[in-house]
C-alpha cells in the first residue's frame, strides 16, 4: 500500500527501520497576524475564520466530529481540512496525540501543553516576536522534544499556523536561502507574489543585520517554528 516517489532507497530504509514501531504525534499550534491579511491563506475563507483555524483543528484532532463543537472547522473552498486527514490517521493507527500551544490568541477547548509563548505580529512589521519569547520557546521545544522522544520509538511533528508558509518564506530568506517562488501555500495556485511582498517588507523593516537565527525568527517568524526546531533537535539526539 506504500508508494515511494523520491529518494526511494532512503525512504525504504526508513520504513524498514520503523515499521511496526510506536510513534507519537505532537501538533504545535501558533498564530501570526500575517494570517489576517486578505487573501493570504485558504485555511479559512475570511480573516475572521482564520483567527480560529488552529483552535478548531486542535479540537477536531482531539474529539473528532462532534454535533456541536466549540470551534467548528472553518469553511474551506479548496478541499478537505488537513485536520480531518490527520485525525483519521492517528485514530486508525492508535497514535498518542499531544497538542502544544506555542502561541495562540485563546486556548483550545481540549487538553493541551502550554509553553508560555504568544501570537506573532504580522511578518510585514519586521518585529514579529520579542527575542526573549523566541529564546524561551526554543528552550521549551528542546525540553519537550527530549521528553516526548522517551515516550515513543519515533516522534511525528505537525503544526497549524495560518499564514505559516509566509513566515516560512520570510525566515528562509532571512537565513540567506534563495527560495523565491519555492515556498507553497494552501491555495491551489500559490500566491507567490503576495507572500514575497510581505516577506520583503518585513525584512526591510527588521533590525538588520541578523547575528543569529533566533533574531530572524523574532523579526519575521512565528511561535511554532522555533518550538519545532527545538523539538526536532532534541528528538534527533535520541538513539
């Protein structure tokens, strides 16, 4: 039932190593005001919908379909919510779920891990997050990556941040990667030009030059990114 499409030998080696082993799924949730820019994302039909996308995803991942959810999945015009697919996988495979709040405007109505982060300002501001918050979230990511890796054979990291592909573009550019036109979006036809303009505006307004990756995230990132980075670093250290 598995179909491999790239780096087949590497993928097959991974499958052979981890087949029948026990995973754990951690979904890191965050928010950036970039997601409120008109037309920036298809993960919610309107800016008002997009305020609650990550919160609705968390509720659906935990509870599944309910007759009267606190936060229903936002109306989408481009297909099924990734939360629906993720829920089917974790239930069908009996995968333990951790929901981790890196920086949401309001807490999810289901059990979650609170990291003490905060939502990010729009990328275009050049001042997305305080540097001390970024440092704190990296430390939290390292701690939780280490802890959760001890509870499973391998750790699956997921995320939900509306506008997150735009923050990803901006951070990659800030780190010196030439990725114009390479970072996709939730739209069927990617809005590369809009994302590029927002990212460039933020970088111009940011306190250049950057002296560390953490300063890049503080300028044009979102709270999820640095948590996932810390968790991935910590998990990679486990044998």
